[in-house]
C-alpha cells in the first residue's frame, strides 16, 4: 500500500522555515519564505558571507547502481542528520528532483523512510518553480531562434547548424525527433528538431554553474545556438534575448532552503542529471553553505564515473571549492548485479535471486567497488565507503563488503541503516567522515584545460572508464576540429553515457577493460562552460518504462499525495 507523502499543506512536526533559517544565523532579510516550510535565499548572500571560516566540504557518490538506485540520497540525508546529532552545524546540498524520473523509473527524489526532505511532495513536484523557469527560458530561446530564422534577420543562421532544442520536464520519447513549422507560419520555418529533458538542458547547467546573478546573465549571453553561413558562432547575446532569459531565471538562481525530517537544513537547488548532464547541485548554494556550517554534504549524480568526475573536474574547477573527503555508497544488491550473474531490466522488479545470500557474487562484483575507489584516489581524496543496508541483506554479505573495501584502500567502511533509523543509523558513518575530512589530502583535477579536446576525452575514457581507446564518429571529429578552431578547445569535457556501467555499454558490468569507447557526437555548451560528448546509446529524451512510477501516484480525500517514495 502506498504511504502518504508530505502534504502540500505541511506537517505539524516540521519546524517553520524561520526556525531553520535562525539555526543558521540568517536574519529575516537573508531569505524570503515560500509558504511555511520553504524559502529562497536572497541575491548576494554568498558575497556577504565570504569572510567567514569555510566548512569541511564532503562529496557523496556511489558505485554503478541497479535501475532502482542504491539510496545515495538517503545516505546523504542520513549523514547530514548524523553530523548534526554529533553537534556539528551541517547543511546538505542536493539537486532538485525532475518530474521525468519521479513519474518514470525511479520515483521521488527526496529520500525515503526516515531520511526525507520536507515538504516532500512539494520538492518532488513543482517546488518553487525553478524547473519550470528553466523550461520556459529554454523554449523562449527556441521560439526566438525560429522567428529570427524565418524572418531572415541578421546574422543569418544556417538552419543545418542549429543545435538548440526545446525541453520538457517529463519522459516523452515521441518528442525526441520532431518537425516544426508544419503550417508554414511566418514565425517558424519547417525544420527537423526535437525535445530534450529540462534537466539535461544548457540553461539548467548554466543555472547550476553560475556564481552569481551577473555571471548568470553573462553565461546566458555566451550560449551558441548555431553558425552563420560563414561558419561564425551565433550567440544569444547576438540575438538580443539574453536579458529576457535572465528575467525568467532571476528567482530561479536563488537557492531553496528546506529541512530534513529531523530538521537539518538543506539547500535544494538546480537539477542537472548525472548521466546526460554534469549532475551536481548549484555552486551558489554550496558557496553559501560552506560559510554557514561546519560541514557541507553534497551529492553528485549516479556513480563516481558520472557525477563525481564532473563534480571534481567541472563544478569544483568553476567554484574553486575543494572537497575534503568523499563518501562512496554501495549496496550488496548492486555489487551482486555487477558480478554479471543476474539479468536486470530498467522498469522491472529486481530478480528474487539477486536478493538471496551470495558471497561469491559479492566477491565477483567487488571489482566495481575497487574501480570506483581507484577513480576517487586519482583526485587525491580520502574515501569512506558507506554500505547502505536493505532489510533483506545478510550480515555475512555486509561484513564481506567491509573487508573488501578496507583491503582496497578505503579510509573506512561503515554499514549504514539510515532508511530505517534516520540520523541515528548513520552515526558511525558521520564519525568516519569527520576523521577522514580531518586528514591532509592532495586534491587535484584529472586533466589540465590546456589539453586538446580529444586528449581530455581520452584521459577520461582511459583513466576513469577503463577504455583502451576512443573511436569518434565523423560528426564528432568534425565538431572537435570546428570547436578548437573557434577557440573553445580549453573548456572541460562533460561526457554523457550510461550510468549502469563504467563503460558506454550498460551490459558491460563489473570492471570492463580493453574496450573501445565510442563518441558519436560533440556539442558546445559555451554558456555552461563545457563541451558535451554523447557516447554510446545515451539519449537526452528517454521514454517511459513498461510500468512507470506515475501509475502508483495518487491523492487522498485530504489532498495528501501518495506513492512518491
């Protein structure tokens, strides 16, 4: 039976947002309430707090997951609550959930059990409207491009070079490839285009990577939508609509303050996906959080090969914030899946055999855990392995994972039970994180920006994914040459690939090596400040599974929303 999620009218057990803000020493002028339990922080707060001591900065990532996820968000929330219980002022920073997975495969993105963000239904659905603002800004630009093109305004855009697409915050594969302008209207040409997810859009990436309002405006102006017939980039500033896009996002860049079910403060802001975008919450939120707390716990999307790599090489490089330690979440079921002994399909229940005790499968799949530890080690950070326990896990399996993790160089390996016990179930994890974060580290980026585009891609493919070589489709080769000639060669690279494998192929489990990594296209996100490589069969507008999560979501007579967890 579906359990009620947090009602949009609020839970009497929660503290009003004024009390949460007061915990952090914020004055009433530092935030604007959005109802009883949510608030937006004001513009310029990070700059005003810049002279305060900086918190310990903790990243949370995971091994390659099952399609149902391994409780990384639950672990992040539990860790933040446990640090608070130990007497440390703690803020968690998380991405805003997208409606695509909420109604698609994974369901809600605000935690579960006794580790939730509140008000849960609000956060999972419309929240403070940030996602809708991203969607509106992206689609406004698409409309302006079509109008500019049809009316043959200067500079004239070559239609074949337009890369900008419309977006939607829902999985709808039927919109991935469409033809617009069928009625031959004066405002839109007849042309092939498509839709992408809002969470995969460049506007979302810009919102997450902008350091302040002025930087947001400048980044929007730098977006390249296509080329002229003379092969010169056409920017949003050239089209004259950067200000309009900024106007739609003027409130969306302000971080959202909420609380956990144990009243630990959280900043939930922006939502780029970890597999088809850069997968991390906003720089603005983190810059504020590190000046208000003793510890900041931030989660990156999917595994260390996806969100964590982009956290280190894109987000931290842009923000100049350096992490002090990394938490690597794993589960017994994910390790058994990585053994290759079980068949799991997205959108389908896990096979019963995967949930039975199987130490041999744990040992076989542990190569994936070692690979992720090796990835984080390349960045010079201590790693604490958090073994997220599920009710049907066996103690022998959990003990085996602990032993393997310590043998492979983890600073600590701790079993967590946050889903069932809340912050209390993560006390041992919090103690291990405090110890790890207190150690000296040698944080470094994986590659220098001076590397060529191809060398950056090959460095990530070989050192992070385990590939032997990289193969480029002709389109990708042309784009590399074009972007380097235009002066974009010094940007970092954001690779879009499957989250289910270290490689590009979700069927290559464990620790695949010696494979050829295929790059089928390369796109320029000049506003976000990175190049965007599409690899394997990854798509930026996925479809729904055979049994979407939408089928279990409902409301009761009081307006409580059920089925979001």
